[in-house]
C-alpha cells in the first residue's frame, strides 16, 4: 500500500459546508463532482472515494437525495440499499483480499447530508493501532491514487460486484 499524504482537512470542511451536495452532483454526472463509478441502477449509485484512506474505499448512496435513514427510506428501500452494501463488501473482500470490511454511515445536516455508506476494505497486516477509526480518518492522511489507477480499481470492483449480483 502506498504511503498516505497529508490532507487539508480545514479546507475540505470549509468547502463541504458551502457547496451543493456532491452526491447529487455525481448522480447528475456533473464534471465538478466526478468520481469513478462502480455501479448504478435506478435507486443506487456506488463510486470510489475521491479521498481514500485505503485502496478500494467506496461510497454506496441512494440516488435520490435522502438525509435521514430512519424516516427518508422505507424498509424495502433500506434493505435494497443494504443488499448492495453486502454485495460490495463481498466484492471488495475478493478484489483486495481484505481482512475485514468496514461499513459506516457519516454526514450531518451541516455537511454531506445526503445519506451514504462508507464501505472500506482493510488490507491484511495493518497494525492494530492503525485499524478501525484511525484507518478511516483523513486527518491521518489520504492516498493519492493516479486517475488511471482509480479507473483500473473501479473496473476490478465493478467486475467483482457484477459477479456478486449474478450469484444472488
């Protein structure tokens, strides 16, 4: 795994609090919000994080702007979204030989309010003190992965994800 590079968290936080919803931008195909897509259907979009802390870091999002998991999704919508999280987890485990898959939902009404799940493969051999929250925090740096490598990774994850869909 390549070394993490410093991340300007203050600038990032300033930007996310004042710009339009980046997930809605990705859904619209707005070039300002370009991310490497892994999967898209009528309800869900999955893409690689632009600021990965680990290779294969993905976001799973409803395409419609939903903010509150408890009230903005029906049980059926939630279960379909979680089925994609599960399939993606299986695909990431295969592609990255992950020791574990981290899944969490972040965001707030102040920024990144569009509901999304972070699905992140933990490579084997990461020391315990660098796992869990530490592994996910941009404050500890992010990976700078070249665009062509991100495209290659997205293709590998897409292929494994499609195989999981076919198997289910």
